[in-house]
């Protein structure tokens, strides 16, 4: 057993576990820095381009060499020392190794095909996922009424088939002070909820995702006198009642996720939110803000899969 890099905790633990597994199977192993031809098998845990790899050199019963190099990506358990150790031991068992003899006295036995035990399937992520984090809603990406409002978001997702999930998200409240005018301005409060289909894939060690969704957007607009000249006579200030809007919308977006533990991690996502119809907040003929033409919803969240 070649010693792995001392600063790689996962590989060091995998090597220690593999030696324990070999001992339990009645096989003798030694931990060395280099290995020569005196050993019938040499096992090493290394990293290639950041991917854990099982490197095995051995000798079959007929004296012919056999080399196996098995990369184990993170999604297949490459960050799990126990799984790496078990896979290495299973490969060793299937090779039917024997010591190399320097001068065979009898004719070599016919070559045997190494029997390889199929690797265990990669660990499955639990079907449900809950998430919560920070959100920002840009009232309008272009045009008058743009402005970013921070808030929070939370939700839950359930897998329906591999790589496809149904996801429910709620976000808000988002508070914004709209642009002041000589006729006054407005404060707004916005909330939204959406449900949609998420398609996920893997790019290296990062999960990528695309979402299409629909939902309802709620906006409350209240008039205030910001921007109105102090000299304006009180009788010319009109009291305006709060206005409430419930509006359906469609959304589409992309994001990325990274697991820092087996069933937990961080993700980011950006969705274009298109209201039908879009909303303009108008004060005395001046558009001071708006929503959904389109708006941009950005979410950074922590997620955990269960059960």
C-alpha cells in the first residue's frame, strides 16, 4: 500500500480503511513510500485533475502483469473514504493475484481472465430537498423603475425521475422606495411564489440546473410625498389609497449547485420573471417604478437533502 499525499485527508483515510479490510479478509499488507517487484500487488490512492483514483499494479497467477486505474468522481463516491476502500479491496479480490517467480520451473499455467466484481452503484441522493437563503428582486431589468430589493427565499423540491424535480419556492417581502418626482413617489412591497420543473445535470464537480416555472406575484404600492417641492400648498397634495395587485407570471432561469457534504451544499440561481401583464406604478402621469417586464429574481441558498 503506497502512502497517499499526507495533506489529502480523504485518501489517507481510504488507505487506512483499505488495510483494515484486507486484514479482515486474511490478506497481509504493508504501508510503504515506494514498492518494488517483491510485492505481488501495489495499491495506491491518488488524485488526477482533482478526481480520486484507485491505482493498482499486480501479477496474475501466470506471472503476467495487470494494471488497473479506476477514477472515482465525486458523484460516484470519490469523497467517501469508506467507499474508496471497499472498491479497491473488491478489485484486489477479483484479480486472483500470485507472487511473481523469478525462474519458473514448470510451464506457466494458462492465463486467467481477471474476474472483476462490478463496482457498487453511486450513492443516491435522497428524493426531497429543502432550501433557504437570500434573495434579490430587480423590479425591472431595463427601462424606468429599475431597482434591486433584498429579502429571503425558501422552498422544497421533490425528485420525480432521475435528474428531474418539482420545486416550490416562495420569496419576499421585497421593499423598494421608487423614484421621486415633483408629484411625489411610492413605496412598494412585493412577494412571489412559484412552482416549476427543474432539470439537473453534472459538470465536473458542480451540478448545473435549468428551471421553468409559473406562479403569482403580489405588489402593494403606497403613495408618499418624496420629491414634492416643500413649497407645494397642502391643498394640492392628493391622498392616494394603497393599491394591491395579484398578477400571474412565468419564469425561466439557470443555476449551479455544489455539495460540500454528502447531502448538503450551496446553490445560486437567476430567473427572469415575466408578469402578464407587466405593472407600471404611476404617480401623476410619471412612471416611478414597475415589475415584470421582465424582473430578475436572484437566489443564493443553503440546501439539505432528506430523509
